[in-house]
C-alpha cells in the first residue's frame, strides 16, 4: 500500500486541490486566476467533473 504522501503527489489527485483554489479565486472575483487554476486542473485530470462547464476551454 502506498503512503499518503505518494498518493497526494499523483497528478489526478493534485487536480482537485488546484480546482478548489480556482473556486476560491472565483468567489473572490478573480476570474482570470480562477480560469488558470481550472485549466491546470483539467490538464492534470481531464475527467475532473467539479469544474463548472462554463469555465472550461
């Protein structure tokens, strides 16, 4: 079984954290930064469903 540290470094897992940062930026009205975070999250995990469709490229 892998350690939590190894698991957290998987790109598709990191994508969730980055998407959450995008949500925070969106709530702050920092839309350009939010989109950058969403794009990075989608790059790491194209199947990420937590990003609103309107924020996808």
